[in-house]
């Protein structure tokens, strides 16, 4: 299991979150008729909810767990960017480190939901890599300030913030501060020299050509990840099969703790947030995996992008001991 005091040491840990920041928009309503214009349902909207998405959801998870998160990324010069700053500021997060890029919109994912059924998603985004001027600002902040943090999370959603130049810095930085990467298929050719990567089943297969379906295949894939991407260890999330931690010398498979699954949206954000905080708080990789797995089991029982708290994780751990 893990030492419970690790969770108590989350409070105040400083985590730098670099990545693709976005707004998750939910338009909720009911469907009672089909449109006369086309064979599609008419959603009678009842309300709109905005939540931090992508790397912003990682920030929200770090904060919910008691950490102090600093966002490093870009937003557009638009209303969605303003709303994203407000969403983060409302959780106590300073947004001065979010850089405005006038050449692109703030990434916004609009989901239209009737009851509990998602009918449609509309994405407003640019997937181009950052202009050189903006990229220099991101890299300059990282190279100048990384020692101020207890861990760094790279949250890659393939929207252009994570570039090849970033990984010219990570090898040196990880010698002093652990760096955790949530990958995206688009950028596997540029990844290298981080502490650990947290791919899911599909991403693992894309990265090393091995599907982690069995424990043996998972261990093989994990060791290939370590070798190919110069990792200290790998963390593979395996959906209903749980989570696996693979080091050069040892492997641990942790079964899923989810009681019920409503929505897997953002579960990877929760995993990497809880894992990074655990390492920053003095956990071993295997202890961090236990905590991250418990956190993921809680968040998939919630609808939409969501967060978990230390109290919820402790309750889940107590429930396991009572079984």
C-alpha cells in the first residue's frame, strides 16, 4: 500500500504544469423531438457549464489535492482565454505565467449532452506548434525557474505547446527536479529524457509497438519505454486492468480500484497529478502508483472533467482495508 503521511505532505508542494490549456464547455439539455431540417435531435438547452480542461484540469487536480500549481502555457486573445484565466483564478491559481498568443484561439471543447448522453463535441483549436517567439518565452521561464518547484508535469494534448526544443532542457532538469509526461501520439518522435511517462494502452502500443494486454506484455512495453525515451521508470495506465509501474529492475501491477465508471474524461490528468505530488512528497514510485490508482478509481465515478481530494483518497483506502 502506501504511507498515509505522504498524502498529508501534498499541501504546499509546488508543481509546474506545462502543456495545452483549454476550456471544457458542457451544454446540457433534453431531447423531445427531431429537427424538421435534418434527421438530428433538437436539444433544448438548460444550461452551460465551463470547466478547466487539458493541462488546466491537471492544475485543478493538483490544487484539489492540496498542492500549489503554476500553469505554463498559452491562451488566445479571446473570451475563452479570459474565462479560462477566471476559472483558474477562482481556485486560487495565479495565471501570470499563461502567455497570450494572438495567432490562435484558446482551445475549447464544446460537448452537447442530453440527459447523460453526449450527442456531439465541437472543438475550437489550433494544432500548430508555437511561434518561435512564444516558444522562447515558455522555455525561458522553465530554464530560469525550474528549481523553484518540487516536480514538473508536461501535459501534452497535441495542440502545439510541447515542442522538440523543450526536451533539450529536460535531461538536465530531471537530475534536480522530477519531470512527468502525459504523452500524445503526435509527439512520440520528440520525447526524451524525462523521469517517467504515463501512457495508456493505446499510447503505449503507438510508442513501442507492444500492446500491454497481459502483465508480461506490459512489463516488456514498460522496459522498451524506459530504453527508447530515456526514462527512469514508466507508468502504464491499463483501464479496467489498473496501473503498472515498471522500473529497470522491478515491476508492480496495481489492480483498478474503480467501483463504477461514469466517465473516463480527464482520468489521465488525475493520475499524473496524484503521482507527481506523491513523488514530490517522498513516495516511492510504487507508493505513488497506489495513490494515483486510487485517485483514478474515484474520478471515473464522476461525470465530466473532475478532481479528487486527499480526503476521498483516504476514504477509499480505508474502504479497501475493511474489505
